[in-house]
């Protein structure tokens, strides 16, 4: 039979640690330029890293929401249309609301999990689990 301390130690090994959850959650604004008929976003990898989501998932969402084909090249997103940064920032905020921010405690400490074909946001801060309604 294990002691209380041993059981507690085992439980702590299985718990995911939330890092840096203090302060406001401000997503960096896009940095980029327009070249011809293309919009190039140079800091897309940094934005995906900041919100702790897969770069491919974020890019796929942006392509769908902005109705613009694009590709990733050297950690830059090249969209085949002319867009202003305010519109791209608005869509990134929408992505964060749908896929990152916990609807219960409003913290960004979430992970995406799938159960029985349904994707959920699981909050590591409060333990809430909410379905993701948006399909990509």
C-alpha cells in the first residue's frame, strides 16, 4: 500500500503544468507587406507559437476565413490576395476566441483534444471542457 505522499507524487507527475498564465493575453499583431497581388505575413510562426497552436492549423483557418489560397515559405505566410493587416488581425482574434480562449475562465491555457470524433478545448487552468463549433 502506498503512502499519501507517494500517491500525491504520482498525481503530480500526471498533471500538466500551466506556464506563464499571469497578465493579459495580447496576441502579437501581424507584420508583413504587400507585394504585387500577394500579402506576405512574416511573423505567422511567432503568432502560432505565442498562442500555442499548430502553424498549419492556424494557416488553414486563415485561408478559409479570408477566402485566400496561400502557402508557408520560410516561416512566412504568403496569401494570394491583397489584404490589410487589420482584417488579418481580426481573423486571428476570431481564431483565438474559438480555438484558444477558455469560455469559462477566459484564460488561454487550453489544449485541443478529440473524443469520439468531436474536438474540445480542455482548459488546463480551470479544467473546463467545451466543444469547438467551428470546422476547418
